[in-house]
C-alpha cells in the first residue's frame, strides 16, 4: 500500500471510529472527488433536525456553515474555480435563504417536490457544462433519493429512527457514506472535514484560512461576487 492509500485509510478510520460508515471504498471516493464540480444540499434534516412548528422555520449551525466554506475553499485551492453550491429543499424556509445569501451559494430552490427535475435547471442558470455525476449530494430522506440516484458522490445524514430506509439506500446503491452525526448534530461539518481529509488538503486549507492569506482572500473575493439565485 502506497503512502497516499495509507493516508486515506488513516483519515477514514478517524470517521469510522466515531460511527461513520463508508459504503464505497474511501480510496474510490478520493478518486471521484477529483472530478467533482458541484455540491447540492437538502435543508431539513441536513442542516438541522427537521423540526418545525406553525410560524417557525428550521435553523442551522455556524459550525456547519464554516465546514461548507472550508470545503468550498479546499476545492478552490485544488482547481482555482468556485464549486457550484446549491440548496434544494421541499419547503420554504427563511433560514435557508439567509444562509444561502450570506455565504453566496449559487442557488437555492425552495418548495421543490421533484428534486431531480431542478438539476438541469441549475446547470442552465449558470451556463455550465456539467453532468449530474460531477455533483456531491447531501441528503437524509426519501424525497431526496431521486437526486441521490444520479449524483457522483452520495452522502446520507444518519437517522436512527429509519433503519429500514438505511437498508434501502444501501441495498439500492444510493449512498457512499453514512454520517456518524445524526440530523441536527452538525453532520454537515463532519462531511466537510471527511471530504477535505480524503482530498489530502485539510491542513493546507485550515492553515490558509487561519492567517487569511492571499490565497484565501482571492477565493473570498470570488465567492462574494456570486449572486445567489432564488427559485421561487
């Protein structure tokens, strides 16, 4: 086993020891990451525990927000281009809109019932020659499976309440990694750290952000120029 494989195995073991489950070999995931150009998130159950009430919306964690920013920056360091980033959710939520605007995600789609149907629209909005296989999708529930069926890397946020759904997505080959953290427990941060680790760029990314060097400033300038598109 080469040094690279050993490093990937060491990173994977850190997450496995905490309860994360790789349903695709970590080395294969690391290879797929070289072709990734976009990042798609569900909202409820991914950035939060999905609990809402009349007149109130679900929220998010700043730890997850930092994780997403570092993941986007890590991809920028490797490719010198912005990772297409979007939220696709079945409900309307002000917190999702706020986060997408503040962090300059490319798009947020709300009130979507058929999530697969908006993938091509997302590519068209930015005139990008992308394929669904070049996307990472992060999801947690049944209404996300149409997207998971076409994305290149599929990551599911764990729900201990749904063991049969977990069996289903594994059996159908719809998940590459199952988080240790459950919904509402900063699973997005776990995912971001895991992917940066497999990419072999975690240390460089964090050190650059820590001192806010010229590289980070260039990335941030480009990120801040992104105008978030809202649907509807």
